[in-house]
């Protein structure tokens, strides 16, 4: 059974930074891609960033140049480094495995 646990969310001022972490258990996350989504109240979940099995990365236009997705296979962890945060980045952030398992989410609030 794949389990994903996110952490690192919190409240920051506009222009600040946060690093989200997603630790996987029950599955080696470097077997295929991983993704980060976010969701705001009343909205559908949106893809923020993805990292493919080979390491290639993709980003939503709204976060390009500000967010970086990375993976540490030894720690079975995927990260989302978020810099130059804006109020519109406020959302619950979820990591998603290649098996389509989802974490519980972590709240990010930018004021």
C-alpha cells in the first residue's frame, strides 16, 4: 500500500519561500513520475509541477521560474521548493505518485 505524507506548509508573507516535502512509503517513488497539485476552495485541483522517472521536470506557467520540484531517491522523498510566493499561491498542496495515490495535503497561505 502506497502512503504519501506531505509536510512543510505554513503561512508566509508575499515574496517568501517554503519547501514542501512528500515522503513515500510502500513504494519506491523513483519508479515513475511524481506530481504536485494544489487546490483552492471551490476550485478543481491543478497540476503545479511534475518530475518524470528520468528526472525531466514540468511546471505550470504560473509557477515557472519560482518553483522547483526535485527528488531524493535515497530518502524516498520529493520536494517542492517555492520561492517568490504570491497570495495567489495560497492553496492546499498535494503530492501524487505514479500509482495515482494522493497525500493528505498541506496548507500554504501567502499574505
